[in-house]
């Protein structure tokens, strides 16, 4: 399967990594690595996570307070957001 980021999701990834890096050297890299690890897990078995109302699936980050909602569309995995777990819940759902 192929992963595609919505433009907004890609921007959120860069902004969050930059913010963490500005707080502590190396922290942004750790955040980015955690997201990439999650993306690899999604590619390996995208059906592992249950489908939620609205047709999306969600993977929680184990260390950082973020989650990755995604949609499966044919042979593509669409990353809808890199969403902070405590800010504006469901703000990204209109991206579906």
C-alpha cells in the first residue's frame, strides 16, 4: 500500500517536529521517528486498527500526545492529520 499525506497533515508533522526541536535538541527528531514508526506499522497492517464512525482508523502515539487518523482508499492510505490529542478534538474530520 502507498501512504499519502493530505497537505494539512504534512504541515502538522513539520510544525510539531519543529516545535519539539525548539524546546529541546533532538526531541523533534524523536517525535518524527515515532510518527514514521507508526506509519510503517500502518503500512504493514492497516486493518489492525478498528474503523470508527466516519470511516477512519486511528493510531495513538505511545510517547507523544498525538494520534494519526487515516483512511484506506483502494491501495492508498491517506493520512488525514497528525493531531494533538488534547486540542480541538475532531477538527480534522472535515478533511475526509
